[in-house]
């Protein structure tokens, strides 16, 4: 596979463009595209628009205009060959006269597959699988989880002290982390289609669960707020039930059922915001794809711990994670982790919940 350095830079940019529209495209994938002119310079950029709007390639081609002719389209997902709410992207690339298409992730669905073949049949050079892992672990992750597992991607976010406490013994939990870290949580929420808490958190903390700006005002598109409340414990006056954003009060018996319910509503990326009991249920069911741990340089010595009982009694059975990113955040530290699914033991077992 020969890929030029200009194409690699364009692929990095395409991933960024896709990441920038996360949370606005579901149930469609958050794709990024860059069109390079024949001389290798950037001629146009695009990203998936909300459902019904243009796909990334079409946007990038429109921005490039005539400069696309003889150029290269660099896209995070194989251009589609089917007519859905919009026409096939493969045909748009052919019509624009590009000479080459560089793709990260081959199309995994029966419905839209065939784009690369159609492009090749039109005499266009196609490279598939360029930096595929990076694209899969990035903005395409939620959509791919949906295609492969018919459920949304789940990111469990938790703020804890150094000794892993998520609240003090008296129940107070605001604010464990500092301003900068809390702002990061709002940005993370904005990339998700739904934010989920258990009834315990809704009752104890009474969070609003909206996306807010630095001044505390609700800002931009709001994800669906979800409270899992099997016994109807959450009072009507709870802030999560206000009219600042849509809310679903779910009686789903377990995480798998809840995720199925959300998937049906076109949710592809879920931020699980706790608390420890619900988080434990998701972990036991093997339904956490990524963890965002925000650690504050504080000690409490008592209070609820980060996660509830996982049914683990031996160190050999410990849930194992790999560290994807460590980010200093004001005085705090943000950790991004992924479960290591290939280890033996409980992790590979879907226990139900
Ligand atoms: N620092 C942080 O990041 C953070 C985040 C969240 C919470 N917290 C703290 O956590 C504490 C609350 O903890 P918590 O464990 O009670 O909260 P939780 O996990 O939000 O709620 C637990 C409740 O969720 C319900 N639930 C619904 N579906 C469930 C399922 N499949 N499995 C298990 N439970 C399910 C259960 O009640 P029903 O059976 O009645 O439905 C359960 O009692 C508070 O002190 C809060 O401050 C901290």
C-alpha cells in the first residue's frame, strides 16, 4: 500500500473532522473527508451532516469544486454505493473526476457496501484500510459498535478522589474535580446521544445532566437524558425531568435491555455517568467500551467507592484496562481507559445483569 505523506496528513484531518461532528449524526456514522487537489494541496473538507443532510464526501467535493478533478479523496469510511436519504457518494466522487480514493474503514454493512468496487470500475484507484484502527477507535467507534453489536457504544465517566471515592460520607459530591475537568465533561456530553444515570444518583445528587457552557448556561444540542429507575423512586421535581432537554425514565431490568431500548431510538453513543451501582452492572455485563476517570488530588478516606461489587474475589479475575490517554487537567488528571477484552476471566463473559 503506498500512501503519500499528504494523504496521511489528510487522513488525520479527516478523523478530526469526523470527531468534531460526533453526537450530531446518529444513527449515521460520523465520517470525515478531505479532498486533495492533483498537486496534493487541500481543496475541500467535509463531515457527515445531521441525518438527511449531505455525507462527508459530498460536502468536501462541494468545497473543492473543480479542484477535485484529478485529485484524491481521503475518507474515514468507504464511500457508500446505495441511495438512502442521499445519493451514493461513490457516484458523486466519479462525477467529480477524482483519480484516487484513500479509505480508512471498509464499509461493513451489506446495505451500503460496493463503493470501492464501483469506484474501481470507473477507473479510480482505491486504497482501503489506511490507518483503519485509528479511525475505528475514534469517531467511527459508536456507529461500528452499533453495526457489530446492535447496541450503542458506552463510555463510563466517573470523577473520584485519589482513594477512589465518588462522594463524601455525608453524601456530598459537588465538586470533586475542578472547573477545567468539569468543562471537559460538558464537552464529552456534547459528543454523546444520551447521558445515563441510575435512580440513586438522580435522587442523591439531583443532577440536571445538560450540556452547559463556562457560565453554566445550557448550550447547544442536548443529549437525551436517561434515568434508570425500576421502582419509580425519582420524584417529579427532579431537575433531570425539567424541560431543558428530553428525558427518558427507563424501567429496563438490566443494561442490555436499556441499551437495546436506546439503540431503537437511534442512540449510538452513551455517556454512563454513574453511579457506582449502575456502573458495576454495566461492567459485569461487559458493556463498557471506554472509561473516562477524572481523578482529583484529594483524599476522603470514607464514602462510596468508584464502583460497586463486581463479584470479583481473586486478583486474577480483576477487570483489566489499558490506558489510552493521560491528560493533566487543571489540578486533576483525566484518564482514558479501554477494557482489555482478550484477557480470560470475567471480562470476556457476558453475564447478563
Ligand atoms: N463522582 C461521580 O462521578 C459520581 C457519579 C454518579 C454518582 N455519584 C455518587 O454515587 C452515589 C449514588 O450511588 P448509587 O450506586 O446509588 O447510584 P446509581 O448507580 O446511579 O443508582 C443505583 C440504582 O440504580 C437503579 N438501577 C437501575 N437499573 C439498574 C441495574 N441494571 N443494575 C443496578 N441498579 C440499577 C437501582 O435502583 P432501582 O432498583 O430502584 O431502579 C439502583 O439502586 C451518590 O453519592 C452520588 O453522589 C458520583
